[in-house]
C-alpha cells in the first residue's frame, strides 16, 4: 500500500456520487469546494430520465451556514432559486380544530438573572392572568415580524431586538439543485449522464468497487455517496443495509404536491394546516406557492386526499397534483462499507418541520469531520452512524410531538395518534414539561428550548406550575421588564419593511416576467 501522509494510510482519491437532485448536488458543491488540491476526483452520475422528489422547499436556519460555507451570496441565491425568507411555521388545527399558533425561529424574550424567560412568563401569567402577560409569541422578534408580514436581515452589531430575528429560506428545490450544479462543475466536478445497471463489490472486503452504466461505462471509486432517493441503489439494493420502520408513530405514507399561482406578496413563513388524516403545507415562493397534502393511506384514500388538497388552495393550481409514496424511518446504517447515504436514500421524516435539507446538510458536514483515508476505519463509520441516528431520532421525536399533543377526537386518525404509545425519549420530555415547564436538551439536539415551548404551549400542554427559582425575582420588576420587551418587539416589527419590499430592495427578487406563470 502506498504511503501518503501519516502512518500507512493512503489518500482517498476517487469520490463517486450516485444521483443528483438536492442531495447529490449539495454533496458535490460542498466536496469540490474543499477538495481542490488536484489529487482527488469527484464524479456525479445522474439520469435525466429519473425524476427527483422536491420535498425540501422549506428549510431551517442552519441552511444559511451551509450556503456561507460555499461563499454563496444571499441575494444571488434568492434570485436564482426564486427564494423567500422564512421566520417560522404557522400551525393551524393541530391542538384543536380552529387553533392557530406560530413556531418561530429564534428565542423568546430575554432570560433574567439566569432564569429562563418562559418560566418568568408562566409565573406572570399565573399571577396576573393571560391578558396581562400576553401571548408568548409577543416576546419573539420572529413571531412579531411574521404576524405583520415584515422582514429585515439583522445587521452585524445590531443593538435593538431586531438582532433576535432568526430566519431560513423557502426556495424551489429544483432551481437550488441546478444552481449548485453550476457551482460544482465550476469547481471541477464531472457529471456523467446515464442509468446504473450494475454494482460490483470487492469479493474480500464487500466494499463497492465500481458501478456500470447502461452504455457500458464503468466508474470505479474509493468512496460512494448514495443520493439515489428512496430506492437506495447502493446502500440498500447492493449492500442490503436494512431499514428502521417508524410508521407506528408517524403513519403518514403518502403525499400529493401541486404548485399554485401566488395570490399576493409572499408571506415570510410556512403554513401547516391539519386535516382529517394528515396535513397540508403552503410554501410561498417568488413565482408560485408550493402546496402539498401529507396523509396516511390507512385512514384516507388518494382521491379524498386530492379533493381536500385542491379545495384548500388559496389560488388556482398550475399543474396536476403529483403523488409520492414513502415509509417513515431510516437506514440501519447511513454509512455502510464505503457507501454513505444522503437524503431520501438515508431515510425520510415527513417535512412537517422542514428538516429534509438539514439532514442532508448535517450528513455532509459530519462526513467532513470524519473524512477517511484508506482503508476506512470502522471507528469513523461507527461515529458517523451514531451521530446520524441520534439526529434522526431527535427529529422523529419532535415531529411525533405534534401528533401526540392534540386534543382532537374528530376522526379515526386523530384518535389513533392522540392515544398511541410514543418513544420513551419523547415521553420523558413531555412528563418533564407537564410538571414545571422544564425543557432539557441532550447532546447536540437540533431543536432548542424555544421550539419545544412553542409546540407544547401552542397545542395546549400547560405545565402544572413553574420553576420555584422563578419566585426569587421581584414580580413587579419582572412584569415591568416583560412589558418593556413586548412593546419593543411590536415597535421594531412595525418599522420593518414588508417581506417583498425587503427582497426587492436587497436585490434578491428575480425579474423574469415569465416567472409568474412558471
């Protein structure tokens, strides 16, 4: 074995990405950004004959760090992807029919003397009443701005509460993949058109040696990244990795997606509206609105789901609804032998909290942290798989919470999810919250304290009482501080530009006159 670097390790030189779409081109753009030493090759194989699944049009704030890592200018990115800004998600009909709440990005208020703000808010609400304390959303900069359909990017060093705005994006996933492809190819990635008909494995190690295309071309590699979608061409069909089925907790297994005409200025938030056996997304872009109905085929047939979707559009559809089948869960190993699965080939959790693209992003960044030499060491694979499994379970539990934390009994579906058994990890969190509103994060969980607070309170899980330590602060001083916070959020939000005005003024708006009918 050739020596290259430390000890007897040999430099891993040939990376082959199987499949394009969002996952494939995110991986290609990121890897080529750093592997520019001339000693490694990155090849992406995809077929125009195989469609991609665009379920990732809404994101969460870490996408901004991914784009920044690639030196992507925000205004250019938004123009190229017809993107808009996202301050959070509005949930409709989840706790009870008619309920509405907002899950914001960012924080609630400011902690006082090390005591969590929401504990002080719970105490003030119990002491002075709900009207005096106000809704907890009144203490969130992102919520206040979203309610007024306003937006601004916090300037570096901002001193007012505008600095507390946290945001992500909505964008056209197909345009994002095309944008990343241009970046990746400029950085040296080679794209090969074609469908893979054969996968060859090493007889001794079991690693994937090469893939063969229908035209006879054979592509060898040291590391393969499987972005082939639900099929899992390498991770499952070739390596038989296995799949953990989570449908007993998340029984949604179908989705119908349809674009519709944008009815007006785009809102700076996603909306998720619960129906009788699932929920409907609404994602506003610059040129259209993305809509979809996620539902369980055990409780609703596709014809009824289509009728519900089309009946609840805000404007006329621009195409026929497109169907998607899936099984909620994840591969038993995201990294098996010399194959790493990203995106749908790795697993799927419905897009209720817009985590699909983040799971791809995290997988790429985790690969950077554990990037191997040859031979690949089991410890690197094991650590990667441990981290990805923990992340998927974290997302799984948070999404399950939305179904379990309901008071709805109006359909068989809602009765099932309300009374179903849940993972012990989630049951423990709910129990801690019910007693004194406690929220504890474990390890590097994706969803921080404000996210759990938003869903628990938004879906009517009220703690019995608050933390005893909250009683150590003078209640009148706390009430005055809270009133000052609430006024500051409302005042700043009212002075922000409208969302579309911001996009136009910042050079982020795409000016194609044909976009409105795309």
